[in-house]
């Protein structure tokens, strides 16, 4: 849904957009620029959205179709609900093999839930109107931007860090884990 849904819907209306010289506005995410640990599938889907939007933006320029992408940071939406996140982590944990559960340890699950809660509490903005405002600007402004970085974390942390080389990015992202007390697997604790 996160990537193929965007592609299918856009493709379905692409001919109409060409005829009307319309605008395409898509919500990607700031994690389409920089990957955070333990949310790889979500990051991958957002990287795909970013690549797709960059592609169609360049391809549809000749048709006077303008493509904008929103790159919001963390916002307090249902996606980041503490209860939903904890339930999802436990659901995934329950599906794991006994070997994986032993490798990570039960304590990993508990600490991971706590770290996720702490990250949401610290980072998730309650100002979701910023996202709506960015949509509005992309749709109706006279000179829309190609990318809208939405949220303080997006503008002042994720975008600048995404431009750094990997050997600098990695330690910065690892500091986030230390800050929220993210656990390491039990099998790695004595290494």
C-alpha cells in the first residue's frame, strides 16, 4: 500500500493529469531519505515513493504536470500510536521462531516497546496541521515546490543528516538508539 498504492493510483490518473496540466502531490516520508533501525520495510516503501515521484516529475515536465512530494517527519497520528505500535511489535514477536526469540530474548521485546514509546513521546509533533498546510501549498500555490519538508525534525535534523556521508550518518543514527535506550539482541550482548 505504501508504495504500490501510490504508483497504481497515480498511473490510473496520469493521462488525465497530462490533459489537464494538473498537479500530483504525494506524501512520502523523511525516512525515504534516511533509514532508521527496525523500520526497514516502511523506509523501503518510502524510498520507492521518492524514486517514483522523482521519475514522474522529470517525465511529466514536458506535459506541464507538476509533481510535489511531502516529506513529513514524525507526527502524532494513528500510525505512531503507542498502543498500536506495542501491539504490532508483540504480534510480530509471536510469529517468530523459537530460535529467533532465543537470539533476541524476551527482554528485547519489552525494552523495544519502551524505546518506541519514548521515541514517539519525544519526537512526534502534535501539530499535524503542518502536513495539511504543506498539501494545500503544493496544490494551490502559484509556485509549488518539488519537495516539502514538514516538521522541525524533518527540516533541522533528518534532511541535513541525510546529506552526510554514511560513515558520519551511522553514528548519528546510533545516538538516537542510545538516547531512547533501544536494546540490542541478547546474542550480541557478550560480543
